[in-house]
C-alpha cells in the first residue's frame, strides 16, 4: 500500500516509508484514501483491513484521572461506531486517542446521558393519570430508575437542567412548522408551561449555564480491537436521483459498504466513564 509523506518527514525518520502500520491512530487520521473504492487497488475494504491490523500502543490504566472524579464502568455489549459526522473513510466511524485506543468523546457521553434523562422524564409525564396523578414509569421501563428520588416531574427537570445546563431557548415551548417542539425540555413535559416555569423557579436565574458535571471521554481498560461491519443499500440509484429510478424498485443490485467498528467487549472488560 502506497504511503505518502513530505520529504522533510522522510528525512527525519531516516528515509524510506514511515511505519504507518504501527500506529492505528496515525494510520486512520493521516493515511486515509478517500478516493478508494471497490474498483481500485487497494480497495476500501483492503484499507480498512489494514487499519484493523494496527494495534493500540499505550500502557493500560488511567492514572491521569483526577482524584475527585467519579468513575462508572460499563461493558460494550455489541459493536460500537461513533464519530460519523463525515465520510466513512476519513472518520472511519471510530474515535481513537493518540495511542490508538477507541474512545467515546465526552460530548457524546453527555449527549447520551442527557437524552436518557429526558426520555425518563417524558415517560413519567406521559404516565400521568386522567386526574393528573403523577404515576412513575412502570418497573419494566428501563428509564424508571432515573425518576427515583424526585417528588414530581418539575423537580426532575430542574435537576436535569442543573446537571446538563441550559440556554434561554430550553425553557420555551415553541413549535416548528411541522408541530414539533423546538426545545427538548418542552418535549419531555408535553409543552406544559406551568411545569416548565415551576422547574425554572427551582434553579439559579442565570440566562445560560454550562452544567455542574463535566463528562470526560470514556476509555476501555484494554483494547477491544476492531472488526469489519457492513451496510448494504438496496436502492443506490434511487437515492442518487438517477433518471429511470424515480421509484425504489427491487431491481437494483445491492451495494455492500464496509466500515470498521469497535468490537464488543469480553465479560471482564469495560469502558470507564469519568465524571467530575
């Protein structure tokens, strides 16, 4: 596989090709080939196989975590993809630290936690009886434990705001043209203005607030490794708007698209989620 680099870099490492296959992180970030396809050599699949063959380099453990951090541990039960905002080749659907270990960015951890908290509040609000009684989510609801310790939904919304922060728009119950709430605070409580303002009165009167908890990037106790996954679009020409394919008919050939994913972890492995 051809590896390109400026002459100065080649000179600094003693000539020849840089050892791109040694560093998984360097290989992913610096030596991607966005022009690769199933018709080129090496193919996209070949490139991803080369990426998967790279190993993480750093020692185990996380001694850098501050003493006042709270550490939660959870096992990855299935494949993980993250960092999918751009092209598959450039982003590779995985987020690696400089040593090649897969990580979950703190922003993603915070976003997932916030979404689950609001989903729990939504379930609680939706379970209110005909007489307005505030029934908690059923025990089999995965969100039910999130509601424990709160007397009423307004208390829980105030706690969510304190943990994750807010902007002025979060407290409005405006809707879009297609009748969706613009604010997910409003979505979680069905646009109930009294509940929104009741929660707002329980927290400091700041216009904006960043939140009381810092969500750090989650990292594994050891490298779980990478493996190939595949998505197979069945209507590529239809989605590209090609002439003669205005309707998605089952006459097109499936087009497999390979991409790497983080492997599921073993029973004794886990990701560490650090909070401050």
